[in-house]
C-alpha cells in the first residue's frame, strides 16, 4: 500500500489541494449567498453587478437597454431593444466557474507571487468574458430567439469553459511547479 501512495503521491497531493480549496471556497461562497433571501426575491450583490455590467455593454448598441426587478424570482431582468430577453440568476455570475478555476490553480501551485497574480488576473478575465458573454447572448437571443437552447446551453457555455481550460493549460505549462523548465546551457 505504501508503494502505491509513493507512486501516486503527485496525483494524491493534487487531488487533496483541489478538494480542500474547492470545498473551502464553495463554503465561503455559500455563506455569502445565505445572506440573501430567495423567498423575498433578493439577488446577491455580485449577480446584480454582473447584470448591471452586461447592461452597460448592451447600452453601447441600444441606449434603451436596462435592468429591472423580477418580482417572481430572485433574478434581474435584462431588457434589450425594448424586450425582456434574459433573466440573470445567481448561476449566471460565473463565481462557481471562478472557484473551479482558482481551485485548479491552487492544486497545480507554483511560486506564491505568480500564483496569486494568475488567480487575480485570471478571475478578472473570466469575469470580463462572462459579462461580454451575457451581453452577446442577449443580442443573439433578441435576434435569434428560436435558437435559445442552442445559444444558452451549448454555444455560450463553450466560451466561458473554453477560456477556463485555456487558462489552465497556460498555467500548467508556463507557471506551475510542473511546467517544464528550459534546459540550462
């Protein structure tokens, strides 16, 4: 048994770091979310921020785009060209995606400063892409409503998860302790 633990130690260390960081960050996030009462249709502040920023992007092509309160569920209504095109719920804010991203970076750790910088800038990039994704999705839903399932469930998730995967690849190959170091001459 000891020989298997030694043989698979890198994987087990990765798994332990990933699980610990993911569970801790998820616990912190769930604690944050429990401050808001879904029964009273309260939307958490970060989801509201994402909706507002998405609306700002939409306003570049439609000055009348706006957000509105949803009285039927805990979400923000997003209007584009006079039409309610989307509801922004907690799952749209990409924080769970960012938690997954951060947990992976921690599990494949590198030096402290590059790790922290990559986490901060990667998280900001994911947030920016998510806001752009929501705005573009709203435009697409307005113009191609019959493709709503394809757009929402397939095309646009590929954008955000594709970005996360790309960031992971960059991290592992360039900055983590597992990255190949150039041979010294």
